[in-house]
């Protein structure tokens, strides 16, 4: 049976450029303890579980003449050692050194001639810790046919689950003649194949023309000395280099703010992001420049009764919210963000955080991949920023006996959007991953500091509110008790 690349997945392959590598990444920190978790154990772990995601052993095979969409075919030369790589920092490696390494790895596109994923085992972190950095192309993970490999590697107990031996043997790739014959046959019997092929070819031509136009503008700029216009404080033409910044906070802090002011933990996280953006924009040379709001797309989970229980791909929808960065009061910002999500909650299709956190395995890696696909699909609607927040389990998870301490999502950038934020909550922590264009957003680390300070500001006003609460003590009737 021919496994042709679906139209939506093909769109991510054709939209990719050297300036916009479209892969999702995750940085996970582990404490090996006495588990013996090392590079060899990681290779064995992935070998044991890769059978659950067959797409991870397949590559994209183009059809001669682009007569039809490419196919997914087994990689006859599949080499697990190529995809699972070993790296190290000079001991004791700091988080700054890890993020610099991650930034360079994230900047590089994946090899199209092989299965579209990589995992790096990074040794040498201070405190005896190790890190896993994974990269997976957007075309690979749709949440319906394929979930992220990271969802399968973690266990709820230190003792890994046992699985039957994998006896996989690659199927022979079709010959060029067979590819052409199959494309012609499908063109006659299936009109949708023709439609998908035309769409894919059109996107490829448009991308080529756009790239040539940019090169011409670049040459003209070099001759005339004119620089291309920026598309605002958080907009512009991307370079080929990325910067990754991470922020770790405590889930209990968000719950304290929620308890004091209402809403949800998601609302508090978005309000924290808003406050961080406000402070960051005010520190930049451009200042606020009259900016009152930042239009953000926030992928949210929805209930779709028509989907199978195991299907995640279509249970994420785009929600647009105007982050009130021009508002000085942190409490007012929180209420405005909370109000913007009220309509979604009232539809009855919103999904509770504990339900998402209860999905088998470590689902945030898959949900972030789907969220980035949703954000890419909504570019035509003119948002400025993408923010994806996925709740994870609040109990420890393990890889081959090593406890995972932190998980930072790293989303890809799309053209014209040099900044994206992703958030994962896990085991009492809330972990931010900030992906930025190295040239357009050189102060991304300052944004991370501003986010932490925005949470502190919300905590401060929440604590002040609790301290004032006894003055307005209420009687059993619900009316304030008069002062004597």
C-alpha cells in the first residue's frame, strides 16, 4: 500500500527554508542517580520503543517530475546511531553552555534524505546531570498517525516497561519507474492526488520566487545602503540562527495567584507572559512605541466527540487573544486575559488541564508539535506571537530509571515571526521555552528575566490582597462585619 505524504504534512515540507527550519525541539534534564542512564542505555531505550512510531524509520521519497506528492518509504539504510547522537559540555557544564549548544543544534535543518528526527544525549552538566535534546520535523508528528517519540520514552516508575523484541525489516523502496507508474495510476483513479500535487507544486514555486525576491532585495540594499523595513518590534525577516532561552518557575505560585484573583492557571501563565512582554518592550530602544496590545495565537485543547480516544491531532484549535501589554496593573491584565478565554470555556468544548495531563506517556511533546502546526496554519490571520501552554503530569517520570527534572519546549519560528513562547508544566514546575531569532531578538535572555519578574509582581499583589482580606471579614450572612 502506497503511503503518500498528506497534503497538510506536505505543506510543512514545502514551506521550509534555510531561515525557517520547521522542527519542534525539547530540552529535558535528567538526574541519572545510580540508574546507569548513559548514551548506550538511551540507544537501547529508543530501539525498544521506536516500533510504536513507524514513521521514525521512514524517509521522504520524491516522485520523479513531481507528478504526485512524495511518499513515506522505509529507510533501507536506517542507522539509529546517526539519529541518536552523543555530545558533552566541558565539566561542570552550566545551563548557559547547554542553551548555547541547543541554539546551534536547533538552527540546523534536518537531513531530508533520512528520517526527520534527531536526539542528542548531552553529558557533563553540573551536578552530574545529563540532558536530552530532541528535534522532530513538523511533517512527522500529526497526533493522529504519529505521536512524538518523546511521549513514549518516559515511564511513571523507575523500572522501565518491558516490550517484545522488535524484528523490523525495511521494505524495499519503489524504483523511479514504479513511482511514476503509481503517480499516473492515482491521477486517473483519484482526483485528490492531482489536487494535492498541484498545491504542493504551487507552494514550491511560490517559495522559490520569494527566496529569489529576498536575494534581489539584499543585493539592492547592499548597493543603495537601504535596509529592509522591519515589521514592528517583534517582526522582521529571519536569519538562519536561533537563540534558545529557558525559564523555570513553580506551579504553586500560579495557583496562589489563581486563588486570589480567580481564573485558571492558564490565565495566570498568559498574564505572566503579558507582563513579561510589557517590561521587555519598555527596556528596548523602540520602547512601547504606542503599542497597547500584542495579538497572540494560543492553541487550545478542544473536545471532538467524533475522534477516537487515542487521536490527538484535531483536538487542538487556534484561539486568538490580545495580550494587554499597555496595561500597567498586573491584576487588570490578568482579568482581561481571563475574560478573553471565557467564550472558549462556555462552548463546552474546552478540556480541563488534569485531563490533558492524564494522557498516556509524556503528551506535552506531542501537543506542542501539534500546537506549532496550528500556529503555522493561522499565519494568514495576522498574529504577532504564538504562545503554547501544555500541562503535563504532576508526578515524576523516568527514562531508563533516571528521573526527569525539567522539560523545556522549543518551538520553531515561522517567517516574519522572530519570537515564539512555549510552556510545559510538570511535577510542580512550570517550564518556559523561548525561541528567538539571534539577530532580530538579541536580548531574548532579558525577556526570560522579565517573565520571572512579572510572576513575582503578580505574587506580590496577590499577597497584598490576602493581607487586606481580614479587614473585610464576612459574617455567615455574606455581608461585611462592621468595625467596632
